[in-house]
């Protein structure tokens, strides 16, 4: 049993690395088996095709991202301490980026994942809305009408697609640099609703994230 579990984990780890590096559509189960040094039959014993591997990887992603989204936030405008939450969200997405990059094709072949993804996206939005509500309760931001709901929608979409956008427009940048850029862009989307010293906040944000970007390029 131990050997079986170990082989299964190796298959998932190798598949994730190959899918992220080369694109899921470009990788076959034969490729995965070859990298692992096992026979295609051995791989098939654990996973009855590539779609089964994708579903198992989505299981891991779903669990990890839900844990992150459930994490409590305190003083969410603190750069070093609490905005790290946003870094972690983007790190999780980046770790499983193959799914986002090939989402349409994967959902067509794995339709059972569509309702699960829908629930995960809804949780992203709900968490975003909760963060905005916490900022509002602290009188750090101000909203009028349906601005808060609209911003929650935009931020949820931003979490979902920003890294893929940057991977195309700035392919020379490292993963860490793109994640840093994504967090900075998130803060800039919230900044227009700040109730306090917006200029000082934006200046501090620019200094922090531009400096971090230079380190991570």
C-alpha cells in the first residue's frame, strides 16, 4: 500500500510540473510515464487516463485554495503582515496555473469539474466581499450604491485571470515577479475607494511593490 501511495503521489507531482511547464494539452500520459521512468501500464493502474489525473490535481487545488480563502484577516491594509493573504491566493493559483491556462479545453473534457469550479469562484467572490466589508466596517473604504458588489466581481475575475494575462504580456518575468505585480494591481483596484490619505497610501504601495518587483524580476 505504501508503494502504491508513493507512486500515485509521484505521478501527480510530475504531472503538475509538466502541465505547468508545457501546457496540459501538450503532455500525454506516455510523456508522464517516461519522465517518471515507469511503464504506461503502471501509470494506468493508478489513473485511468489524463482526465483522472487532472481531476485528482483539482481535488488538491480545491482543498488548498479553500483553506487559504477561509483564513481570518486582521488589519487587511497592513502591507507586510496581512496583505500577504493576497500573495498566498495568487501563489496557490500559480501552483495550479495549467488549469486556468487551459480552462475551456479542460472543462469540455472534464465536465464534472464545472460545478466545482463554479463553487470555488463563488467562494473567491464571497471572500473578497467579506474583506471589503471588513475594510468598510473599519471606515477605511467608502462605497456608494452597488459599488462594493461590483468591485467584488472585478476582484474575483482579477484573481482568476491576471496571472495568465501577465504570462502572455510579460513572459520574461519570473513567477514571483508576476505574483508581486498581481498583488499590487489588486491594491490599486481598491485604492479609489479609500476613505483616508489616498495619496500617502498609494505612495507607500508604489514604494513597497516596486522595490519588491525589482528583487523578484
